[in-house]
C-alpha cells in the first residue's frame, strides 16, 4: 500500500501538529487536555475521534474521542484516564508543547429526529463523546439528560443539581451531584457509582437510566433515544434497556486500535447482516453504530 492509498483511506482526516493549550491532572488518574488544532476544530462532530502520537518511540498512536471543540478558538478537548504507557506519557505533557495528531476520524453520532428526548449514558472516560454530544444537542434545541457512572472521586467539577430534567422520583438523594459544565448549558445530569457515595445513585449507571425510563411519563419515554459510550458490559446493558423499553439509540464503541483509518483490521466488532452477522471495522464504519446494528450475542 502506498502513502497515497493511506491518505485516501484516511478520508478527511489530517495529520496535524497541535499545540497543548493546557493539560490538567484530575482526580482518579484522569486528565483534561486542550489542543490547539486551528481550522480543524470547525470540522469535528460528537463521536469523532483522534489518533494521538503519545511518543515517537511508541509504534502505535492512541485513539481518543473528542469531549468538546471550540471552533472560534480553534481548540479541541480530550478527557482521558491514565491506564498504560501512552496515557502515562500524555499525562506529562505541558502547555506549549507540540504533539502530533491525526483527525478527525470515524463516523460521528447521527443527529436524532426533531422532538426526541435524548438520554445519554456514559461510563468512566466514555463520558467524552456524550458530553460533546450533550452540548451540541442543547445548541440545536434538544433537552438531553445525562447519566454518568464513575467509581472514583468525580474528576470533573460537580454542583448540586438544579436542573429539572430528571423525574422527581429519580432525584434519589438530597442534593444530587450534577456536572457543573453541563448544568451551566442546560443539560440535566446525575452521577451513579457502585461505591455508595453521597449525592450519587448507588448502582450501575444503566440502573440509573432504567429508573429514569421507568419513572418518566409515557410521552417522554416513548420519545426517548439512547446515546451511550463506556465499557462493553455497560453497552450490553444499554442494549437490553433499549429492547425492554422499545427505544432506539446509538453507541460509540471503544475497541483496541492500531492504524485508526481502516488498514489493519485490528478494531472489528460484530455487526448484524441479512444473513447473520459479520465483522466491521470500528475505526471507519464506527465508532458510532445504531444499537440495533450490533450483534450483541457475538460481542
Ligand atoms: C474510538 C476510541 C475512543 C476512545 N476515547 C477515549 C477517551 O475519550 N478517553 C480515554 O481515556 N480513553 C479513550 N479510549 C481508550 C484509549 O484509547 C486507551 O485507554 C489508550 O489507548 C490506552 O493507551 P495506553 O498506552 O495508556 O495503554 P496500553 O494498555 O499501554 O496500550 C497498549 C495498546 O492497547 C491500546 N489500548 C489499550 N486500551 C485500549 C482501549 N480501551 N481502547 C482502545 N485501545 C486501547 C492502545 O492504543 C495501545 O495500542 C478510546 C478508544 C477508542 C478506540
Ligand atoms: S484500527 Fe486499523 S482498521 Fe481499524
């Protein structure tokens, strides 16, 4: 394969040298990285991901969803958890440094029909793409609500929830924690944790979403569309929720990747076909798929 073949496969993705605006260390081994990428910040949509060269010595780049983009400032945000070598190096980056990025990659979330009720479900660092989606949905006049499962001290600033997007029965606790940045733009959020934590729903984030759906009036429930990103067991539970409540949705999958643009087939997921199922590449045909497209029993 030639370089031009690779470029064709990358489609609209560009290799860029980005500048680190800031790289904040956050509780629970998380980090928030802001990169200046110029005009590319105008092209990115929720669900797009980037490939970061964490270090020239590492053979493979590392894939990360975008958590936000500011077209006016020419910046994009990445919310990450330090789990290994590459993210360990990322955590050391300082403002002003230059880093190499390939972006934007993948297929973003498809915009839902008008008048639907978006319920966003995230696990851990899977918050990134749904956080971005929540903000863009609000800009387009939707009223999304977001449930986030996190086991550690909340890495992002929280406040006492003020918004009324969740049914009153799903307040669960006095002074429920909400994500401050989302609350500020009108997205109602709640946190869930398997570790009993004041202000949070005690249980799986999908149990919180189940409570939301169970307590919502039929008019809200019937118009609900799910959007989710997180570990595979969480996404499987989201699939069961969609089936149980008869709602549709989209999931952003996170498989191990190598090239990130369709060449190596390192990143496949089982997808339904008319004949049964087959593998599809997450990096080019995803990472976002309709929930009903995934062959969950083969995942
Ligand atoms: C489309 C996509 C979006 C992602 N978005 C985010 C995000 O917003 N925030 C975040 O914290 N993490 C995200 N991840 C996971 C992130 O890519 C891994 O945590 C990261 O690559 C780990 O690299 P490492 O060198 O620190 O870990 P190592 O374990 O040392 O990495 C070894 C190899 O495994 C790959 N790898 C390890 N874990 C994963 C994983 N969970 N998914 C894919 N590849 C993995 C690495 O890319 C590398 O090639 C995303 C993954 C994908 C596929
Ligand atoms: S990561 Fe190479 S084909 Fe998807």
